[in-house]
């Protein structure tokens, strides 16, 4: 099944068509399943609330708040929404605009998912442009799209480098499983069997951030999901995310997402 531009299964909350781009915010029903189909335009989309899984044959990309997914034009896939509603911001690009960019963006020739606060921040800036367009919006959207593509290509190139050692993969798995716990660098290093200084050095070499920064991003991703999905007080979410001080939580949240927790809640429900 072929879907023309902006033909999306779901309830459209906002749609903005400017020059070579269609920006759509769509809400999907819980447990919605969409059979194999493809779109005539390439797109990036970011999850604002909930989560969903796109399957490309044997490959499945599971997206959640703060993740950004790229899907090339004509890529056959199926979709499955999680147990709660999913809200996505989708950016479709005309092939005539994207084709010249492919000379530099050769790494984006297949589906990809990025867990990157910088990419999520750029996507949220695009969303704000679509909600409040003015005379400069076409220029702003094109500039932000080029930034997104350049940053995504950098992430893809870094990810394609030599496979990390097993102990480093164990470190990453531990962070994902226990990021809400008071982990220490020395404790992690002892568990995986390397010296803390060596762990810190190799972790930064592969993931371009410190262990603490990576853990902080996981905490903020968790908080994003709670803020968008629930009406819990921000102080309660801050505590659940591992912050005893709400002011410190707000500062860290804004550093990662570019917005305060209150702004993120308002934006995800606009």
C-alpha cells in the first residue's frame, strides 16, 4: 500500500505545509496496528508522547520520547503503537529538495533511529515553527532540516565505527537498566572488570560523552515520558527520575532538551 504525502493513520492535531516540507503532529490510538505500506516521501519523526515500533522486515525500530526516527521514501514497513496513545511530530521532505542533499547524507539511505538530545531539541524547534509560522518560517525550517540531517549523519558515522568491547556494552546495558539508581563510576568499573579511568576514557571515545552525561540523558528521557504521559506534579517526577532537588532537575532537563519541564509538558500537549 502506497501512502501519498501527509496521508497518515491517526488523528491530525496540527499540519503545516511550507515550501518543500509537510510538518504534521499526529495522535495514534493505543495498540493501533498498521499493515505493510510505504510513503512516497522520506521523513523524520520524533515521539512526543507514548511509543511505537516500526518494522522493516526483520528489523524493528522502537521509538520513545526524545528519539528521532528517519525513514527513506518507498521503504515498506508496518507500525504498532504501544499500550498508551502515541503522539508524533512528523517532518516529510519532498524528494526534489532531498535529492541534492543525499550527496552529503549518504549514510541516511536506510531506516535509522537516534537517541540524541541535540536532535530532539532541533525537532522541537521545528515543531514550534510549525505551530507559530511567520514570514521567516520557510527559511527557519529549511535551516533546521539541514542541521538535523548533518547531525544525524555525524551520529551515524560515529555509530558505524569499530564495535565496542564487550565490557563497554555491559556498561551501557547496566546504565539503561539501573539509571534511576545511585551508580558510581568505580562501582560500574568494578562490575565490568576494568579500571575506572580506563572505563571513562573508552566510554567517551565511543559515545562522545561521559558516563555521568549518558546517565543524565537517560534520566531526562524517563522524565519526558512521565511528563507527557501523566499529570503527576513535576516535583514528584523529579524525585522519580533520581533528583532530590527540583531546581537542579529543571536545570538538567533544560540543558538536555532546551526546554524546562513545564515548557515540555505544555508543548507535548499543545
